[in-house]
C-alpha cells in the first residue's frame, strides 16, 4: 500500500483528500504546517507528498527543496490556488512531479498521483519499431536525457562533453534557444565526480535586482518584510554539486557585480545573516547571446566573463545537425509512445522528407513538441503527412476533420462554406483539443501539457467551443 502525506493548512481540504484517497487504496496522513512535515518525514517514509503551496509558516517550494535534498525517492506534487507558469517551471526543475491549480477535481488528482507513483522504467519500443541508428542514448555518457547523433557537429559536441566533464572547470554553453543547453549541462554534471551531488538549474532571464540576492544566496527569517521563513539560495542548494545558470546574458549590470563577488570569493552570506558559507560549486552558464558583443556595448562585465570562460562549448542548432534529425525524431517518438500508450512504428517516407527539409528555428525543443503533437493525432502504425503542422507545409486539415469525424464546429465557422486557410486552422485546433482531452480522459492538466499551453488558455478554449467532460 502506497503512503501519501497531505500538507494543507485548510483542514477541510486535507480531510476530503484523505477520505477520497483512502477509498482508492492509499495509506494517508495529514499535516497542516511545514514544521509538521519535517517532523513527520523524520519518523516515517512516504512514497508521495501532496503539498499546498501556501502554508502559514513556509511554502511548498521550501518543502520541495527539503524533501529532494533529504528524501530523494519521495515524490512531490504541489497544489496552489494561483496559476503561475514561471513558478510551475521552477518547481518542476526543482524536482516536483507536477503542479496542480485549484479547484481540485478528484479524477485529475488520482490520475496525477498514479502517474507520479509509476516506476520509472526504460522506454519500451513497440514491436517492429524503426531501428535507431547512432548512439541515441550514448553508451559513452551517463545521462538518460542526452541524445547523441551522427553528424560531425554532434561528434565534436560529444568529445567536448567527455573532455570537460571530468574536470572542475567553469563552462560557458552558447547556442540558440531550444538547442538543449541545459541537457548538455546536466550531462556534464552526471559524468563528473560531482554526479552524486545536486544539479540545480536557475533561469536568470526573469531575475530582478530586488529578487536576485535572495535567489542566489537565500535569506534568514525576518531579514526583510515578507521573509517569514528561512530560504536557502541556489548557490547553497548546489553546494558540492553543479549550479547551472541559464540566460546569463540577461542579468543586469548590478546583479553581475553581486554574482562576481560570490564567484571570486567562493563564499556567500544569506541576507540577514553574518555567517559566511563556504562554497564548493561548479558553475555552468548558458547564453543565446554573444557575450563578447555585450561586453563591447557595456552590457556585460568583462571580468565576470573571464571568470566563467575557463572552457566554452557551442551547442549547434538543429539545422547544422541535419543528419541527426531523424535520430532525434525516433527517440522522441519512442518516448511519446510510452507516454500515450501507443504503438506507432515510425514515419512514412514523405514525413521523413518533410522533417529533413524544415529549417527548425525552434531547434530540438521544437522537434520534440512537433513529434508529440503528430503522434497524438496518429491512429495507425505510421505517421503520415496529413498530421504534420502547417509550418512543415504538408497538413491536410480537411482530411483530419473527415477522418476524426469531429462532432462540433466553433460557432464562428460555417461548415457549408469553402474553408479558407484561417478557418481550416481553427477547425484543426479545436479537433486537436478534443482528441487530446479524449486521449487523457479529460485530464485538463495533462492535456494542457501535451498541447503546450497553460491551463487557463485551455479552459478558455474549452468554454468557447463548449466541450463537456461527458462528450
């Protein structure tokens, strides 16, 4: 029997969840404060913690960090009354399985819990799945997320990762958005002597001057108005391991000066504390900007650049790794087959040509999202051209609508008229939303993730076209 700890300062919600989950066969305990969480976890093992984000004495982020540092095998799902995409991304990066916005729906909660408790196994390829040439998950590297291709640029990237991983050098990763810089950083970490220590990723693009010091270095309880709980900063979280700073070029000049002192001295102080904390952190930073040009413009400190630039690696765009496109596509297809419980064997020859001909401005991230969408729309054994998105130039919306037998049309369209391109795109969008909802049993959180939109946007679209859960 799986054990779940519910953390919510609203006793009524905790009791309702406890009653529901107990009926579903779980062993459930309830607490209402962060302090009680720490005490309870010291005494008992839990498979999963279901935690409200806002508590009287702390927040879900601090609890998540504590659990991942001390009980790494315990899953965490955060519940909140407010939808905040940036916070959701941050929590997922810190190790949360999912982030659910109130109001809570029993089936959605149960589905998310069951998914979180599933044993993470190897990707199971369908029978007769197209062979994947190259080292899709390289035997030379210890990182399940890294995909190594066959192109010359991929071979160079692999050699650089292998060379630098065993050192303690600070690394600058350059490359366009979506090329997989964070994956490269994590691969370096997992193949280093620090692999058993934390890998902490931090997005510098959204940092303000007021938040930066607290995010980097943490603060003590009472250090300033609103500091109701001691916060551990990212440097301290990563101590002994690796700190990955993404979009480093977006930091203001003032924040760069603060960061430089920490990098030089390898010591920090939490805001409101006089105690110095010694740092043993490897830094890997990433940017999609030209830092040398930023230095000439006075936007980036030259001394900080040289502190970071002990070694640099350029992560190539997908258009410069064209021999790898089908390797990556097959890998992502294998992943989505498992996710959607499908048995798609591969791509038609025409689809392969479309994938190879496209420029991929969004790089590997865009390819991954495209494969997820077209796999969802595919009912047979092979992915055909009619499910490809418009930007690949081969989509046949009318065929999708006919084959799916879509039972509704948006009220602004007249189906008796000849479809123009805009109307066809709208109909295909609504068709895709309905198919996704059906595929995930109307789990709106899961549907929003697959469609790559936030829950609020999905709810608005559902309301507009009047899709009901019973449909």
